[in-house]
């Protein structure tokens, strides 16, 4: 695996709620840099510092991924797992009482 790549991509919601896969520290860093300055908080600062450290080889990419995931979760950016969505749709389609 290339340095800076995540073992498993992280799916986040971007733009108008479209899912995007974040596969590396550099991609996470780009999302953090593009985050509006007026919305930056402590979680953003920690995730950004972790990505910088991972890009310099000071910490593991997976550590940065975990902190980026915490930032994304705090800001409701984590995309629902497609398997969960498919299962819920299947259940809804089979059970007329589920809406």
C-alpha cells in the first residue's frame, strides 16, 4: 500500500449531499483546507494537524483517518453505508407497514 493511503476509504457527504470517498491523508487534508473558515472548530484543528503530521511521516495514516472521521462525524458528513441503505430499502419494499 502506498504511504498515506487509508486501509479503508471513508465515505463523506460533499456538496449537495453527494457521497465522496476519501482514500488518503492528502484527500482528507484537502477537504479540511476547503472547509469554511467560519465553521472551523477544535475538531477541525485536530484533524488538520493530524493530516499534516501524517503527510510529514510523523504519525500513521490510520491515526489521521480516525481523527478525520471524528471531525466528519461531528459535522454530520459521514455518508451512510450503502449496504445499510440497501438493506433498509429491501425491508421497506417487503413490509407495507414500514414507511
